[in-house]
C-alpha cells in the first residue's frame, strides 16, 4: 500500500509539474529549471519542439543514471521522468501553444514557478525526482566533492546565461527571478509538509496526559521531574511531538482536563527517531 501511495503521489506531482512547464514556462521562454529550461533555449535555435527535446534528453540521462547510479535509483526517477516527457508530448498534440495564455508575464511566471515547485517538493519529500539534470547533479555528487545543490544551480544558471543571447535580457531576468523563487518555494513546501508540533508541558499530574497521548493519539512522550524556580514546588515535565491534527486534540484535552498545566508549543519539521511517522 505504501508503494501504491508513493506512485500515486508521483503521478499527481508530475502532472501538476507538466501543466506548469507546458502551459506557462514554455510559451514565455522561461528557461530556469534543468532540462526543461534548456529545452526552451534549444527549441528556439533548432527545429525541435521543447517537449521532444525534453523527452530525448530525459531518456538519455535516465540510461546514464541506470548505468552509474544503479537500478534502485532508476525505478522511481525513471517512472517520473518518462511520465513527465510523455505528458509534455501529449499536451503538445492535444493543445498546441504558440503564444502565452495571457499578456501578463508576471502572472504566468508565478504559475511557472509554483506548479513545478509543488511537484518537485512532493517528489523530493518521498525520495524521488523528475530526472533530468538531477541525474547529472547526483553523478557529480557521487564522483566529485560538488554539492548537489550547487550542481543544480550551475546548470540552471548556464541556461539563463544562454537565454540572454537567444532571447532578450527581460526574459533572462524573469528566468533568474523564477530560479531564485523556485528554490525558496521548494524548501518552504517541504518544510510545511513535514511540519509537526512539539509540546513541553509542565504539570502536577502527568498520568492522565500521558495516558491520552499513548492510548488516544497513539504516540509516546518523555516524562521527567522538574522544580519551579519561583515556588520550588515539584512538577513534572512532559515532552512529546505530534502532527498538527493531534496537536489540536491534545491542546483541547489539556485545557479541559488539566487547566493548570503550562504548555509550550513550537513548530518543528525535522524529527529523527525510531517509530515516528508523520503520515
């Protein structure tokens, strides 16, 4: 079931990515973002469509990744890469586009950034990618000391520099803005997906709170003794991490059953530990 869920998520992610790339990125010549970024430039120079160029290059890079990075890499990334290439070709046949959807390049830039960023964030969050220059970045990381983020940034910047000569400075500036915003947006989306709530609860009676956490929320907690600095009274400190839905339930329970408890709630997006699953 987990595998089926992952592939359904990959399919959804690639679909919204393909919509953003084909309907908003290609018609406006925005050239940020790996293979599809280079496809915009190449389609202007050579008699080949951006969708076909993306398909050919993705297939070549997928084969390279299979050879040098192994079979396990190729399964998820291969499915995502092939699906993205095929969707772009299908969109090209069903709805050919020769001009942008609107005369508002800034508005279309927002969609060209947001849709692929959401798709990429969902893929990265489950350990997959859409292929393309991600393969080159992984190869550089494996065989050199170049960080994967730096490798991706270099490939994207090369595409933008070429766009300055192929198109105009306005298109290149739009592409540079898109590259910058996309990077921040992907990180923000991944962090928001994994966002959880950490609780530090100071109370007199931790038994009922821990019982609710363990039996009703199916989580666990750490209990330790504490002492009030002002009153010197003996207290107990309960520490736990919950999903956002569970956090609301626990907060309501404490307000109703332990109104004297002191609660600290803060956001956390990186929880490392055996048995903690956010989904």
